C-alpha cells in the first residue's frame, strides 16, 4: 500500500483524492489544504462544499492543514495547486518531502511572473534528487465528472518510463484510465495553451456566434498550439492526443470549463474584474496568455488567437473587435 499526498484543496485536488481512493491498487491518501478553515470543514463534513460540492470525500482520506502530517512517509506527492502559487507552496512543503518520493504535477498553467512550466518551477525549488522522479498528469478531465465516476482518460508523462508505468498501474481505476508518454514539455505546454484558446471559444459564445466560428477556432487553436510546442522541442503527436486536442475540445465546449466561462462573460460585456470576482476557482488562461506571447516572441513566432485573447484580457479590446482582427488577417495556405 502506497502513501499518496495531494497538495491543493481546490476542485482537482479534491477530485484526485476521491478518484485515487477507487484505484485498483489500495493507497493511503492525504489531502493537504492551505486554508485551515476549509480543511476543517472538509474533515468534518466529508465534502468540499466550496470547490466540489456534492461529492463525498472518503472517510479514509486524511484531510489536513498540517503539511508535515500530510507528507509523512508519502511515496508519491501530487501537486494540484494554481500555477501562480505553486512555487511558494512547494517551498513551504519542501522540508517535509520524503527522500526518494515521486513528484507528480497536476497543474495546467505557466507561472505568470517567470513564464516557467511547473516542471521548471519544481526543479528550481526542490533538491536535485527529485528531478528524475518527476511526472506530469494532464488531459481532458473536469474534476466534477471524474469525482462522480464518469469515465476519464488522461496522460501521465515522464522522462522516467519505469516511473510512468508504475504510476499508471497504481492510479488506474474502474473509470480512470491513464496513457503514458515521455513528452513532459508537450504535455505541459498543451495544458497551458488550451486554456487561452478556451477563453476565445467562450467569447464567441458570449457574442452569440454559432458553431462555424467555434469549429474554426478549435482547429486553428490546435494549429497555434502545435506550432509553438514543436518550435520549443515538443512532439507534434502529443498535441494531437489527449493532452492537446482532447483537453482543447473539452475546455472549449464543456459547460464546466472555467476559462470558457470567462470568455462567455467577457463576450456578454462584463469586465474581467467583474467576471473573476464572481468566480470561486481560478481560470489559468487569464495569467497564461501574456506568458505564452513572451515565449513565442523569443522563438520568433506569432500566436494570433493568443494575441487577441491577451488584448481582450489586458488591453481593453472588445471581444467583437478581437474576433474581427483574427478574421481580417492576411489570407494564406492552411
């Protein structure tokens, strides 16, 4: 029986605690939550009423605000925390991480201040011995559906395929299927980029547009994602798999998508401040658009959709004008 510690009391961290409780391999699971009051509420009610209402957290899951208790003897540490807070949280828990533990990042985003991927953040914070035992968990996975037992397929990427294969076996359950690959770069970039495209998709819906523009946006969004990822050294096939196309389709079309919701509200005329102020959870795409543009600029690439999303979010451009700017770009071959 393995001890698995999960960092993060949001929807995905809570869902993973529930999902991994059903795994074929039995585990001891702890869920660390930064907010002491929320931790106490979940421990008492066995439900995360703030971020994942209606889904019971099994009695066997240790829910705690105490990092030392959560990470004690943990052989696997899963980070499901917002990208903007990841560095400070990993620094906070670093003294309690067991030597030899495997680190699995389940965060889909880039650090806004540095544009770093989570694998880069973790490698900078944790001692060098943790770096080879690192994996990324990503793919089309709404927390609510996964927790409810809906069939969910995700990707587990690691440079250490023996580790990936072992985690694949240990995490798998009756409704949770994992595929492995070695392309950490591609999986992390895909998880960050699809959130930005989803904001654009939501803006189209908020403007009352139909299925034609949505299909075009998803298709060209995938091309934009693939172009940047390949230029940075990722595999193109990763972007056509679950971490890329799969998660892009889910986030651009699913009613539970936070980033799509942001786009919808902006398309309806609400301000970004109003939209984010009404949300309990973080939409990673808001902080990722600018980071992607900076990375693309260094690589000498244009990201037309990302550029317009960033203009909507941070430059006051109207969603309708942004869509028009995309449509009026010079004509070219596909």
